[in-house]
């Protein structure tokens, strides 16, 4: 389950950001997760619940933006919805495609609670 290591990396970034800005904790964390990034959402939720209590993310509202997979055909140039990595081009049926969206896994934003709040 690599989702736990992903959650731990997110926590490291949150800890570093809170420390850098002399904040108290994170109020809101916004994540971009691509639909073909290989992340199992139930596993991510389980890992989150296991790793986050007692941390700067404990009270944070978690917002997840699901980024749909989009592919581009390297043969005919068509762009198309790509629900998985092995989706052929619907125009020419070629498997020579490139993923142009949907593999994202990033922290889009953190809203911090200042020490005075």
C-alpha cells in the first residue's frame, strides 16, 4: 500500500510549511489527484485516518480535486478521455498515446491557522 507513504510525504510537506510560516496547524489542504495516477482512494482514506491524528493536519478540511485522464494520440493527434493508461485512440485505434492529464498527485494549496488564531 503505497498510499501510506504518500500520506506521510504530504504530512512532511505540511509540517515543513507550518514551521516555515510559524503557523499553528493546517485548516484546509487541497489536493489534485489524477484519475490515472494509480491512487486507490479507499486506501488513501484508510492511510489518512491512520497517520493524521495528532498532527498539524488533524483538524484540516481535506479537499480533493479529481483530475480526469486525457490522452493524445501520437499517430493522428486526437485528444480523448483516457479512463486508464491502456486506452486506445478512439479515432484511429492506435495505442501510441501520451497522457496529457490525469497523472497528477500534488498539494494544490494549504490554508494555515496562525499561532494567534
